[in-house]
């Protein structure tokens, strides 16, 4: 089961297939394999050949956000994806391009501030970013072998650049790709067992100056060590590389009967990160484990299809902090060699994240449903600890959500949801020596604001409306989405007393069959 995180800032469409195809194909209570990372599941399913190409634009902005998030993001792009049959092969492909403009971003120059690794860097002066991203995914499965075996493989590739335009601070370039071979074997008339491996490689480079500036001296990089502890450095010669590798796999078991079906998954992955700068200078390394499990079930009852889901993940991680010495040596040939020598390493930082989600949805009208209703409840929790000197932070969020949708005359569709965010603050213990050493910048501008934000209560709502029409036999659609989150408990200091965050988007697409 892929990692389940409750999406409270957008319309929640918790469907049986968890796939874009849910919008264009009838509900399929046998498409549970699409929720897994096993590409061999495509061979089991009898999906029609169908595809979609669309262009879209969106906006998200407001003060109800974490300190390292952008104040607003304007984006546009295009996407094309499809399921196809090619002889005995079952194929899926997805390609997208996205361009974004980020405004008011501060305290982190990395592409993703929340990837788990504590050694991110950022500056205090808000700036504007431009981001371009290309994503490509392909999956394929062959015909059934020996009347019981399917083989499949999937691969994905993501590349992006996150830059400050004419601002002299670093730009980040990211390449992220994965390979997932797998198989599924039929154990009996109604049961199937699947297994796939998972390898992912991620490399982020923070490069030197993008542009020269007379004001370059006013920019200071805050080099995070964990929670509120940090070091400072200039940006003139700053470079850094983050290399991450994941290794793991997932096992699946599916059982189908006249009543419906159920699919259970469990997965495990190990992650290893290295962080290096000039001449192999490094603040430390990071490692984590991920344990995930989940169940997807469908139940047929008259003209209704019920879909149930239960899943979650747990990720413990830790960072080793390095003590290094810069060494300069002159060789016999006269060449000067400078490198960083490792003197000591210790575990100085630990973090634990967990999430879980329980959901139900009922579609009325069978596969070609007329309306649906649903409900879910999600949980998100995190704890972080900087061991020496000691600091710690923890928080918990519980998010109940209700959803509903209806079709009108086969052309109109309206769907919406309402969510409540219950923030439960945990512990916030910060090293008292930070005040003595005058190292309070990250404490006051990142850690405390984030703790207050995550412990606040909020109410969220989303709405989606789409219209499908044909032109000379070709199927087109227009879709509009909007959502808003409003803080309702004034526990967090902010630019406004009760901040909110709004998002919206419009897309136009073409469906091919």
C-alpha cells in the first residue's frame, strides 16, 4: 500500500481504484491492484484502453502554513497518461510537465524541506523561486504464464530545478528515479499472491551562485543540524549534494469472491543518505526505515459498491553528526590537495513519523454510479529529538473528513468534502544554551512557529465540478477545483489572528479510448 497521508488542503477523492481512471471509467471493484506498487497487477486486471491529456493551472496561498513553505505558489502544466493493450502486454504510461512560481519562500533552499534529513540549509530573507519539473512513469505486465503467473515491471523518473532567478542564492537541481520489478501468482481460483522489489535513487545538488549581486554579503545560510541547532555559513562558495538510496519491497495478497474482494499489502524499505560539500566536507549522514501496511476491500450490495481502506506507515530515522578537520597537503609534484578528514561521528538526531488512514465510500448505481458518499479519519504524528545538547518536539494531528459526489445527466459531476483538523501539541523542550550562545534564530522563526501551527485546530472544505462534452465524437472535459483551510483556534502567532490558506485550479482535457 502506498504511503497514505490525509490530504486536507484539496478535494479528497478516496476511490476504490485510487487512480485517475476513476474519473473517466466506471467504478471497478476488482481494480484493487492499482493501489499497490506491483506492476504485475496490470496483467491481472481487465482494464479498457483509455487515456487522457490535459493542461491545467492552479494557485495556492495564505498564511496558514509552516515556516519553510512558500507563502503562495502559482503553477501551470500539462499531463498525458493512458492504459493500453499492446498484444499480450498491459501498459500504463504517465508524463507531466509543471512550472511553478513560489513567492515568499524563506528558511530553506532545498527542494523539499520535509524529506526527513535534518541537514537542510536556508536563509532568513524571503525570496521568489522558479521551479520546473518533468515526471515520467511507465508500467508493464505480460500475459499470464502457465495459467497462474504474471510478470511486470515499473519505472519512474523525476527531474526538476528550483532556482532563485536573479537572486544570488543557490539553485537546487533534483533527479529522482526508481525501478520496481515484480510478479503475481495465482494460488487458487480466488486468491493471488504478489511481490515486488523497490529501488529508488535521489540526488539533489545545490549549486553555486546563480547571479552576481552587490548585496551578496547580506545573505547568510543557516546550516541545520536538527531542530533548533544550526551553524552559519556564507553563500559565496557554498555547494552541497544530497544522495539518497532506498531499498525494499512489498508483498500483496488478494482474495476475490461473489461478495467482492479484499487486498492486503505490507512493505519495508531502508534509506541511506550522504551529504557532501566542497572537498567532501560533510555535516553528517542520515538513515531511516519505513514500515507500511494496508488493506483495500470492496463489497457489492445490490446496486451499491462499498469501498473500505485501512493503512498506515511508520518511519524511524537517525542522523550521525560528523566532526571533521580540514587538511591541506602538498605532494611531491608540488600540487596542493585539500580535503576534510573525519575525526569523530556520533548519533545526534532522531526522528519518528507515523501516519494512518481509515476510509469508507459507497457508490450508488453499480459500476456506472450516480452518486457516492464517504467518510475517513486520518492521523499524522511526528517526534524529533536533538540528543546533545538536548531538544525535542512532538505533535499529533487527527483529521476526520466526509465526502460526497453526484453525477447529473452523465455530463456534470460535482464532488466535495469537509475536514476538521484537530491539532494536539506534544512536547517542546529547547536547549537553554541556545539563548546563552545567541543561537535563537531558527528557534524563534522555524521551530516555535511550526510547533504552534501543527498544534492548531482548523476547518477545511473542498469542491470540484467537471463538465464532460463531445465535439465531433471526441470526448472533452473542463474541471474546476477549489479548497480552503481556516484556523479556528488562535493558538499560533501569525501575520493575521486566524490565518487561512486557499487553493484552486482549472484544467481542460481530452479523453481517448
